[in-house]
C-alpha cells in the first residue's frame, strides 16, 4: 500500500501538492472548474493540519512564447482563493529567487501556487522529460511531496516522478479515491458487469479490452470504434471511421466472445458533420457516401436491456460526435439510462467525463475519473510511473 497524506505529520512542514488544474480557460475565464474542486479535500486537509502548502500543476502544452500567456495558472489561483476562502498567492515563476523568497516567508496554512510546470518545456522539455535537476530543485523547496494529480500519474515528469524520487512522498485523497474505485473493476466486480466502450479508435483500447473482457459479462461498443467491429462482421460502413489494421483483432474478438460483445443495430448518419440532414440507418442500409456519427435509438434500447440489471458499469468513450447536438442523443440517452440504475458506475475520464458533466449527470454517477489516459493505463494493467515511486506504507 502506498503512503497517503494521512501518514505524515504536516505541522509546520512545507508540503508540495501536485494537483491537476488542467482546466479549460477562455479569455481568462475558467469554463469548467471540476478538476480544481476535486483537489480541495487534500488542500484543505493539509491546511487544517498546519502545513505550508505549495501547489504545482500543468496546463495545456507549451510550444511557444505565445502559449505562456494563454496557459498561465493565474485564473486558477483566483478561483482557488474563492473556493478555499483563503488568499492563494500566485507566483508567476516556476523557479528562482522570487519562488524561494515567497516560500521562505510562508506561515502555517498559507497557500502558494507556482506557475504552469510546463513552462519548463519551452526549452528542452525539462518538465515532460523529467529533467533530473529540475526534479531535485522542486524537491528542495519542500519537506514532503503529495501527488494528487491522477490525470498525469502515468507520466514520467519532473513534477511527479522527479520530485517524489528526492523527498518523502505520498498520495492525496483524490488519487487514493481513483485507485480504490478502479480496483473495483479488476478485483471481483459485482455481477452483472457491463463495459461500455466508445470513442474513436480500437487501437487505443486493445490492452484494456484484453484485460477486462474475461471479467465482464457484456461489452457494449459504440462510437467511432464500433465501425471497425462492424466492418469485421461484414457490414458496409460507408465513409465511417475505420482502422484497417485492427479488423483482424476485432474479428477474433467477435469469434472468441460472440455472447459478450454487443454492437449497434442502427446508426445516425450524414454525408459530413456539417450536413444538416441526418438519417437513421439500420446495418446494411448505410450508403457509401455516409458517415456514422452516433448510435441510433434502437441501439440505445438494446443497450438498455443489458444496463438495467447491471451491478457494475464501466464507461469509456462517447457514443457519437456528442459535441454537435444532432449527434449527441446516443451519449445523452446512455447517461439517462445509467443514472437510473443502482449499479456501481465508473466513468473513465476524458471525453466521457466531459459529456456526463456537461449533460448534467455528474451527481448521478458513483465515480467520474479525472484521468482518461491514466484510468485506461491502470485498467489495462500498466504500471503508473508517478505512482510507482511513491513511498510504501511500513
């Protein structure tokens, strides 16, 4: 078992908490603060127990000087101040004299947020490539390191692996909760256990399918990835998304697990995403110039039969191009169906989490992961680099 924040005496200690404040910001306005709110429990615990709290996070990808203005964490500091009801001091540097002086002047319960860790990527990708000197420098600023950024816990970065390799470390409440909930999908999940997979690519989920299909009772497949399965089953898919190099993999799965895999029976199509005219097509009716962009209402009814009686549901990947309203019905209707069940429902982060939250079903799900890529890595059995280096409980 990895150490948690509760395993340390935080009184008067300088504590670096690596958070995931990678939130959407437009013109300085935070559009969705869910990830900030998910970090509050750990931050509040550290403050309550007398820590001097130093926060680190990345935001976006930094490839140019212009990106530094676009991806500053200053709006996050302002929002955090409101949520904590405590002034969060923002330092617009990632290291240097200003950072060091601000930390040296901290009192118990003070909170400082340093600038976007990926500003260090502008010259040599020091953050993303886990530059040893950078990791050691950040570690030198504190006594204890807490990783509460599940969204990047599978990454080998200076702000997670680098720091944890140099000072005492533990996980925060968010990471602890994520691991606990995802473990339920691997270790004796309550049956019937239904997995819903969508999104664009089969190739992104090969290892996940291989690791979970023997544990699940049913695998419901929608989204863009469904068309490679449908092609493998012999159907015409028109101009829909297709991974030719995955057809044989899909065909083998359909052959090996014919009673577990459930595919769409009707599709919402158009000639392009901008086409005002959409059609509901049964399999075998899709025209050569049509693109499948959502599952149809009959498929939703079929999926509902499997979901209604389920005890465990894991969902990763939307059912269609949900960003456009006319192709959002499949995803929205699944949200409604799942919300009405009594199942232990786990949403696998990324676009699925975004869809569930935007469509108003956040409070109806048992757990929404804050890390799409990290949750997939965990569930497919991969080691998570930034979790591996965290100290073990004695």
